């Protein structure tokens, strides 16, 4: 499918101008500031950025699972064409676990320690498919098989603590798949796992996504993971989307100075034994308490100029975009 | 081979824990560290890599003298660590831990935290301590105004710099860094890695860098030891081990350390079909 065909088909998820504000002792935290993106059928979009950039908060906002006191505002949030921004919690709780699968970082907190694996898997199915309750058990066995868990029938009667971290995350993935979702939102699904297990779980997730034709929204801090699995990359900084592009184009030439800075920071960016220091991003992330005006990255940016003090819109660079006054000028020079 | 003397030697060290599940249950033995021998030479960075449960944290506690080995000996500058007092060890060997959020006392200012080791060791008068703290704070790249701050007022990267300053204040010869950047964002990780690399050059400090992150190890380490189920299964120059590992487990570890490779997907690891974990 070409990029134009993709954009013409109805997206699975469309987010427009989404904001999240959280109350804090010192004022209001603007955790998410005007985030917009689309996710299409069969597509993997990776939202990348460092802690506090608003990537997890955006996922929670879409799912209507924000912490108490948080306020969500948006131009629109639609799922398969349905307005889920104004749908209310009742409708969202129908969608979560059914059309929308969720996978979070720590499988132990996603699973109830006092219920068996089987009870938890079947419960999801019975809740969302009340007239097909009888199929729940077979469905659970089937999904455990799909996620590569050996002896699935015996596993049904085990408790989460009896499984390793990797197996637990497979169970969480099986649970997300119980009702044949259209979309999966996965927030750092492998961060809590050992590296060799991380690779296995990621590969499983991508295989399943392809097998079931899912749309996958993957939140990750890991650029290497994003480069390998994403169709498109969304980079967030200080609550905003600062760059969005197709994966190959993004990694070939990131257009936002923050994105370039992040890549330069990776130890793998430095040839071994050269002894040269790693590139760094000077300074720290600005406080998100109160309104931020102008480019949020300008204090740390090697290319900042007076124009950066005014608000910078996402610039359309033809199939990609970046929130930088210099974006789009590189080609003119080259 | 380097002719530099060994500052820390580990000789056939084992640590066994006994687990009892209940009165009637059989006693099980866990060989957390199993016959490990290692040498850290002067001015060298030795990377110790392995996954959770491989025994690398137990080994670091043995190296720090925080626990006694069940068998074998650890030698610090040729003297058995068991014959040295805590203070004697601390003058030569200092730890830097993973989590700068829990390794600092929230009620102490940066100045108090960093000067504490000097007071404990009774080194210097007030003015000398002041001067030394200021120098050390400069050396780790913290602004002097940070001295009056509490940990809660600092970012994760700044806290890790405070932890490193506290470790450096006694001018130790050896730092044992246990996952020093794994709680930090990559942009902050880069700053801390640069700092460690600079310290090793400017102060000729030897480092043991314990990490599961191969890229971090690759950036800093001269030599690498790979630990698996309590044993060192492979050891050698970093370039050699990370380019052409001899052991299947090391190859597997290397294959799962992903680099940027757009569209390449996640590689299938050896034995993956057999071992679902």
C-alpha cells in the first residue's frame, strides 16, 4: 500500500490536538500538548521519547485511563470512525480488552496474583462475549498456543507467580488477543525483561500483529527497537510531537535537532576504541508546569535562533513533519 | 598482555546460599557465584555482562567486601579483603549503584552527602573538606549551586553525578559501577558514560562496569567477562569478545542487543524454538 492509499483509507485510530493536564502542588502540568497522529490497519507506529515526554500519558489518554484529577481535551479521538472522545467511560470499558488490546510494561501488575492464568484469560472473553461463554476455555488454550506457551492446558491452572517474567508477558499478550482486537496499545512491553527475553517477546508481538492484521501503537524509549519494527515513528519531547516520519526516512535523516541529538547519544553511535566522547544533549527538559511558549527544545538546541522564541508549528515536509523553524530548509541548501 | 599490576584479584570465589522452603522441605543450595577468578588491572575498565540472576550483583557484593565468599578470596592490592577493615576497603574501592533515587539520603543536601565520607574517615579540617567537596563537584560536572540542594530537587542524571562525586571524594583507585546508567534516559546516560570515561583517563581509576547493556559495555570496557549461571564463561579483550565470541550464550546475548536497523525486524535467536522463557 502506498502512502497516499494509506492516508485515504480510514485510520483505525485518529488523534487530533490532544491535551492532558494534571494538577500538581506547584501548578498545572501540561503533560501532553496538542498531540495528533493516525494509526492504520496493519501498521505499527512507534511513539518514542524520553521519560516525561508524554508518550505514556498519551496512550493512557487514548484509553481513558488517566490518573485521577487529570484532564483530557482534544479536537478529536476516533477509533474505527467512532468518536471515543465523547463516548464516555462505559463505552471505553467495552472497547478496552475487546477491540483494543493493552499490554503494559510490568506483567506482574497487569495480572491478578490471586487468580489462575485460565480464570483471567476466560474472564476477559466472558465479559466481552457473554453469549459465547462456553467457548472461553478453548479460546484461552488457543491464545496461549498462539503466544508460544508450551503445555497451554496445564498452564490454565497456574498462578502468575509460577511463571517467569517472559512467560507472564506472553500471558498478558494472550489476554490482549482474547477478543480478536483491531488495535493493540503496548507501552514499553519489554522494558522490565532481560535482553534475550526482550527480543523474543518483541518478535512474538510483531509476528502476531502480522498474523492478525492488527494496528499496533508501540510506546518505547528504545530507538533501536523502534527502527526495527515501526512503519512510522512519532517523536515526542516535552509533551509535543516534534517529528513524525516513515521509519527509513526518519533514521536516514531526522529533521528535528532533538531527534538528531538522541541518536548521537547512543553508545553504538560511537565507533569502538575511538576514545571520542559521546555526543550529549546539554541541559535538561523544561518544566511542564504552566504554559510553555516557543520551541520547548530551544534552550538545549545547537541551532536555536531568536525565531525559536515564537511558537513553532509542525511543518509539513511532504510525507513527514517536524516542529522546527529550520525544518525543510536543509533541502533548499543542499 | 598488559604489564600493569592487578589492583583487584578474585581467586576461585564461590558464594552459596541455602534456601529452606519450610520445616519439612529439603534444603536447596543456590550457587550464586561459582568458582570465579578475575583480575582488574590498574587504569582498566573491566565490563561484567550477564542477565538477571547470573550472579553479577552477588559478585559485586563480594568484591565490595559486603559479603564474605563461601570459598576463595578477593585480594585488594595483593591483600586479602577479609583482612581489611571497612574503612580500609572504602579508601581504595567505592561503589556506584544503579538507582540514584534510592542510593542518596533524601534528608541530606548534596554537600552533606558528598562530604560525609571525609568526615567518617576524619580527613581534613572544615576548610579542607569544603575545598575538596567543591573540587569533586566540579569534576563530576555539577554546578556549585547544587551543593545546597536536596536529592528531590535534582534530575536523575544529576543525582547519579552526586553518587559518583561521593564515591570519588576519598580518591579511590577502583570504582565498582553496578548498572550505573540503566535507570537513566539515553541523553543522560551519554553524559554519565562520558564522565566515567573521562575519570578513568584523568584520574587513572580502574572500573568494574557491571551491566546488561552491551552497548554501554562496548563504549567503556577494555576487557569483558561474560557471566552465566554463576560462572564466568568467557573473558577477553572487549573488541574480541564483542566481535567474535566463542560461547553460544555470548552470541545469543550479542544477537539480542539490538542496534538501529530500519525495517530489519527482530532477529530469531539460536535455540529460541527450544527455549521459550
